[in-house]
C-alpha cells in the first residue's frame, strides 16, 4: 500500500518533543452506491491510519475514489461498511450532527473550488468556523489569520473580488483559524496556475507545520504529494 516515503517536509522545529498518537484510523472501509446497472463499489476494503502531526497524500487517477475516501475520513459522508475513528470518536456510528460536532474547532478543510460563501467578505468567511464553534474574539483572530496569509488589506472584499490564489489563501486562513488538529485538503491547487499553486502549497505546509497539524491530502500531482511523509496510491477504489 505504501509507495513512497520521505522525511517530513516543511517541519518547523520548536525544540519540543511530542508523542505521536493515532488521530485517524479507517478499518475495512467500503462505500457502495446504487446505479442503473446495480450496485457500484467505489471504495473496497480500505485500511488507513494517520498519526498526530503526520502528512499523508492519496494519489491516483480521476474516478479512482480519492475524494470519496476523503469525504468518509472527514465525516462528510458515511461508509457502507467499516469503521472510522477520528479524534477518538467513532464517525461510522454517528449521525450527521454527531459528526459535525466532532469536526467543530478540530478539523480544517481546503477544497479545489475554495468553497467560500459568496455573500460574505474575506474576513467574515474566516470568522465563520470560530462563530460556529462559539469561540471568543472571532474578529481579531480572523484578522490575524488574514494577515498571516498576506490578505489583511483585502478583508472587506467578497470572494468574487479576489483572484483564485487569493480565494485559496482565504480558504487556508479559514481552515487554520481554529488551530485544527487535522486538515483535509482535496486538490488544493487544482484551479490554480502552477506559480500560484506553488505559493499556496508552500503557505499550506508552513502553516501546517507551525500548528503541528496532521494532513490528509488528495491530489493527482506527484510533485505535491512527495512533500508529505507518506504517499498512498489509489486504483479503482483500493489503496496499493
């Protein structure tokens, strides 16, 4: 299953030693859907573990099941069978509200399509997860995150007034503003040109290291994947 391994990239040294513990565990995970031709198996017998602070990339061709796997691991969807333990909570046995409660304040997301709310300013988009988690000082904390991603001058702009790279930097600020324990990233550079994508990736890995945040990265870009600690290859719904 493991096809590539290298030393952790972009790790910021703090002089402290941390005990690594399992933050995510998927066991015999299966996802099936009904179709006109019968039952379609999207994921079959997936086993995966992730430790605190570790970065794992999942690569593979389009349609291989990468994004479906990420959605299951993050509790955005439910498996047909199998078990998922995220942050010591059994996602597979929780309803949608229960899974949302596990994610609140502890899980960050970065998507290919940015997923910013179009009617909210950059600042308001970054404030949103703090407000949903009833965290104090949402405005000041969101402003600090926008400053960190170089967008303090754009806090009052709507997403439509920002470039693609700026929108993804807002998405990064939103993802890290709660200081999550784990980040799920689905093709984070898919809608960006190479130079802009490289800058966003550098920022994402730097922020991840500073937060000692675990990462599950779905990508078709081998060059990006190799910046992670491990690279797993998905083919036709199975990890190899």
